[in-house]
C-alpha cells in the first residue's frame, strides 16, 4: 500500500479515537502500535519500549516538571489575587485602568504559572465580577480574560516553547527571547481592543476607586518577589549561567519557598496540593511526549513523513502561499488538540519545510505558538472558554465566545505584523545571543 494511503488511514484512525474522547497520549500510542502490527506483524512491537523511553531520554525534559511545580506553587497561593490587586491599585487613575490591569495581571500570572486555564481561573474570579460591577460589557469582561490567559504559552518561561525546542532540537533560550516581544505586542493589541470595545459600548472611563499611596506600596512585598523569580530565571538562561533544567529547578524551589513564607502555606496539605497537581500535569505531558515518539517513529517507518515533506516541496507553492497553508492547517489542528500534542505531532515535519522555504525557525515557532493560542479560545476544545463560563455561569457561552472573537482577530493581526516585520521575533535573540548557527 502506498505511504499516502497508509497516512490517510492513520489520520482517520487518530481522528476517530480523539472524537470518542480517548486521551491524546493513548490515541497516539494505540495508532502507533496497531498499524505496524497490522502491516508488518507482531515483531514490529519488539522495540516499542525502547522507542518510548528514548523519547523521554532528554535531559532538558527535566525542566518541564520543574516549571510546572513553579506554576503550581503560584496558582495554589493567593499570588494571583495580590497581583491583580496590585495592578488595580497602581492603575486605578488611568482611564480604562481596570481592563489594562486585568490583561496585565493575566500576562504576568500566565508567565509565572505557565497555564492558560489556571490564569483564567485565578484572575477571572476577581477580574470578571469587578469589571461587571463597574459596568464593563460582559463580552469585554470575559473575552479579555480568556484571551489574556493564552499569553502564558508565548511569554517566557513557556512550557509550550520548551516542548517545541525539544521536538525540533532548537535552542530553548532563543525561543524564549523570540516570544518576548511578540507577547508584549499581543498584550498591547488586547488592551487596545478592550478599551475600544468598552468605549464603543458606551462605557464612560471615569476614575476608579480612591487608593492611597500607602495602599499601593503595602502590597508590593507580596508581589515583587515572584516577579523577581521570573526575571532571575530568564537572566540565568539568557546569560548562559544555567541550563533550562537548572534554572527551572531553582525557580521551582524559590516559588514554593515564597508560597510558604509569604502566604504561610507550610501545612503538609498545602505542599501536597502543589506536588500532586504538578505530578498529574507532568505525567500527562510526558506521556504525550513518549507516545508521540512512538507515533513519529511509526510515521517514519512507513515513509509517511518523508512523503508529506516531498509532496509539499514539489507542490510548487510560493513562499507565502506555503505559509498561509501551514497556518490554516495549524489553526484547524488547534481547534481540536492541545498545543503540546500539535507541536509534537507536526513541528518536526513542518520545520524542515519552512526553513527550506527561507523562513527563520524561531520566527516560525512564534507564529506556530500564536496559532495554538487561538485554539485555546475557539470551540470545540477552547479550554479557556469553558473555564470562563464556569467562573461566570450566568453569562451564556455564546456571549463569552462572541467576546473572545475580536481577540482571535488580534492574534491574526499579530501574525500578519510578524510576517511583515519578522524582526519583532528575531531581533532580540540575535541581539542577545548572536546569529543562530
């Protein structure tokens, strides 16, 4: 049977398994086992154990559970509440300061926790009721939080970027730097649209509540140490002082320590909550990584990967038609699969194609990630939408989706800007670390 035909059958089988809610890791593993057995016999499974563990035998993978511990410590503490409150106090005199503080809190908290749903839950529980109380439209209140939560997979330190770097053998430090300015660009676009949408709806940007300077400064000692950890982790990574795994380990230890010292989370149940949450999420991601190694090996053994790459290369598409096609494919994949799964299944195939077409690999990583951000606020998966709907159940899901839609367009606008000005993603890595080898 031709590789293309086998590839279509594999794709169909995977879609069927995912549509009946088989977990992503198990769907990949089942497909990777059954097809070689059917076409090549039972001897094909003799090396599956080695392939699975080979997919996990990467020292950099240690950074994933460490960054997850770091995020879990922040998410389990009242740090999100304090971060939101601090920004609200400092920006209360600014017209539309509440929206700006909400999106700013989402950006910082997402960078700390690395989890979009956790960000939506932590900031949304405070931000959405407060915005509604002050008269902001429901669509703006919910959409801004849903979109702001997605910034965590782009603004460093990002677990998604770590997975991308491992899957494509690219520098994680460069990936972090490449995502920084585009993340800030997206944050500014989100803020601009939020202010415009509120103004268009007739909201009057009067000053917020009266806050004394003492109140502004008194909350900073509970917030600044966590921000210092982010800066410290990124500094040691970019400065070449430590590897991602070492930086993540130190960052995790300090975040747990700060949660214990600042918020008195010293009881065993608090520590266990952090560790158990981290363990569950780490095992989930690592299972997907291990099973994706089996899946990738299976595709390669049937020459499907090579056939797809050759077909695209010989299709005669010009550079930008190729990129538009890839973006549409990533958007559709992001509608149904979590970012980690899409990266592990497609990035190793797509990266050689886009680099051969003349695109910068780190620029492409940013464009890839923004596509995954769109998937987080679009149905049918759209985790952030359902988290927001759970926080504010009296707001119909249709209203949440309608409110999030303009932020999807902001992400599309960011991709267009990155295509016109790729230096937004490439300048900082080249300035800080020199030209890529």
